[in-house]
C-alpha cells in the first residue's frame, strides 16, 4: 500500500479541500498522512504535527530553511526518512523544489530536476517538461529533460521509442532564441540516443505534438497555464451557451455523455498534479488552486508513481542515457 505524505496547508483551498481530497484517495486503499497543525480536523486520517506554513509569496529557499517545521518541509522530510513513499503538495512550487533538493537530493548525473506534466493530447497523453521548476535553463539542461521525459514516457506510458520535440516559435530548425537554437543543436547531436524529430509549436500541444515536448521552465509554465485557462474557459462557455435556451438544453441532453468525456479528458483536475523528476524521492506538485477532486487525483498520481517505481527506474535508466 503506497504511503503518501500530504501537505495539508498547501494551496489556495487548504486545508479543507486537501483534507476532503485526501479522504477520497484514502478510500482507494492509499495510506495518507497529513502534515499540519494539531488543531486540524482530519476526520480520521493520520496527522503529523507541523505547525508552520510556507505562503505562496515567500522566497522559497529562505522559507524552507527558516521553517523546518512547516507542513511542506515536514512532508518532504518524511519521504527522505523513509516514513512515506511520496509527497504531495499544492503549495509553493519553488519551496517544494528547494525542500526536495535539500532533503531528497538529486539523482546521480542530474543537473536540474524538472516538472513533468501529462498533456491530454488528442491521440493520448504526451509529456511536457520542464513545466516550471527552472525559469532559467541552459541548453544541456534541456537535453537532460528530454532523456528524463523519454524514460518517463517509456516506463509509465508504455510508449516505445518516444518521439521528442523542442518547443519553439516555428518548426524550422533556425527558429527560436539562443537557448532554443543551441538546445536544438545538442539534441540533434544525441543521434541514436534520442529520437529527436525537431521543433514543435504550442498550437500543436493538444494535437499530440510529440510523446515528449521539451522546453525551459519559464516557457513551459506559461504554455501550461495558457492551455489550462483556455480549456477551462472554453468548456465553461460551451456549457453556458447550451443552458442559455430551451432548445440548447434539449440538445445538451443528447450530447451530455460526449461532453462529459471531453471535460474529463481535458480538465486539469483529472491529472491533479505533476511529477518532480530527478530527485531521489518521489514528489508530486499539485495546482495551487486545487479542488477536492484535484487533490485526490494528485495523491492517486503519487501512488501510481510509487507502484511503478518511478524513482528507481529513473535511477536505473538515466546513467545509461545522461552524459554528466
């Protein structure tokens, strides 16, 4: 049974949405432990006291060192100590990264951890990374992200020889800024070690631009949030149009099953979170505005990562792929 440490104070809707989502996930047979103040009403879930909270506006590295008893840091430490198999937080992403680097540490050969997000593409999920861990990155970092994404895609999504593309402003090799141009050259130089097939544009992400789409964390985070915001607004507008008239409501009854399937596939809450790859322990970062459903799915995502031995498989496979 996977043991998941959950930051009860992380996110805009904490602690209530976190506790409710944790209860839903625990109903699936996942062992959930909440980390937060003793005053929390956990409705039967195990609670480890962690009185402090790291706010979204705090400087990540400073906050992690200044607040060792915060719910986020304590949950990460539980994984480092072997008391939990994975950690989930919807709190400060930078603090999650800083705590992971401090307490879990990087896998051998990894220069920078990366946030890997499943993108609900038309023909099946693809992986986008980095989605926000590294606002500033060097070309060699993007090459390592590509290799981490390939291992993730092969091991968790069962894709053989995943295609890799580099996110840019055009498909042509000469398009992009200095980082993209140099990363493109290094990715080409990988030859048979990497199935790199060129650049991709953001408009192709939902069509399935590639099995693995690589970019720096600044660009990746902007692309991800633009996708999520557009999807949510379009689905909400579609529902509003259907319910605006009697005829629309009648038509809505006919397309309801298809509309529900579409919403389930595209809704970010379906995935709940993203893996922070490249650490010696498993960490899942959930959306800052996570709902009860999103938290439950983030915990389930962490449990799947434990069952699939994500960290062990990366540790086994990366040395043969990554050049230090």
